[in-house]
């Protein structure tokens, strides 16, 4: 996902279990952060500029700032699949079920900032 405020590109690197932060103008990797197994999706919350990374293998949503600092590692979704900012300054995390009988799956959790 691209953050227009910091002009940085945030990419989930599933093969290396990391988040890569790039400067697309200079074509430079600024940070490579290990964040947990299976990162699938990144969303920038526009009010704070924080990146939220859904890591399905780790079962977490990791929050990272534009300077590459991990702000939080939240165990909000055991099979985190997708994250999306909402209009109220929060982020929605989709927890995808492993199977039809998975009672902890197919739910949406709203993450509120403090």
C-alpha cells in the first residue's frame, strides 16, 4: 500500500515473513522488518499514517510506522487475511476460516487506535 503523506510504499513479503518499506522515487529499500509468518496484506490508516499488516501464519496484525518501528503486534485474528482502514480512524481485520466448521473464522474485528 502507498502512503501519500510519507511517500513510502509498504509491501507484505510473504516468502520472507517480512514487511518491506520502499522509497519508490529513489527506488530504494528503506526497511525490511521481520513481522511474523505469512504476511498477506498491508493497509495504511490515513489519519495516523500507520501501516497495518495481516499475517495469516502468525495470527497477528502488526502495526508499523513510516520509519520502520513496530508500534504493536496484535493477536486479534488467528487467521488474519486482510486489513482495511475504515472512515472512523480504525482498521478492519478479516479473520478467514480454515474450514466451514471453524468457529473462530469468517469474522471482522475493528482495531481502534488509542
